[in-house]
C-alpha cells in the first residue's frame, strides 16, 4: 500500500466523520428548535374562569373554602345545601349567586360582565364536581 493510498483512505474517513458531525449538529438544532418553539404553543393556558376566580373570588374562597363562614364553602355538598336550585340547575344557581351576592358575599353584576360571570360560574361548578 502506497503512501498516497493511505492519505486517500484517511481523507475518506475524515470526510465521513465530518458528514456525521454536521448531521449530528443539524439534528440537535432541529430538536432544540422543536422544544423551544413548538411545545410551548401546546401548553395548557389557565382558563379565563380560573383567572376571574383568582382575581375576584379567591381572597375569600381560596381552594374552594370560605374564610368568613367555614361551612359555606364552594364544595359540591355545601353548594347543594346553601344555593337555591343548585340540584336542578347548578350553573344557573352559581350565576345567580355571583350576580347578586348574599349576606357577606358582594354582588358582582356591576363588576363582571355577563360572559365573565358565566365563565367563573362554569369554573366553580367544574372545581366543585372535581372536589377542588
């Protein structure tokens, strides 16, 4: 084997390794791009009802509780016991309570628009069904 053939063989190996390195860099760049730019777009955003609840209700009803009257929580059993018509029309009963308030709870019909009231009522209903 001549020296020239050895250099050709080394050159071929170097080109093959260089191609592998470039391919590895390219695949790594694609993977990083997918992680950074695609997956956050699929992330679950906090529902609007949850945002409304956190801004307006959580100060008294954190975690579905009630800091003023401990037995009048937002848990399903308490809602069923203390909200009129909850068992026949749960969402509407919550909407009525949010709009009009009662006792220590203020009315929110002048603070939240109708869509926001529906969204927070749906959120409260969903959390009550799930047990907070």
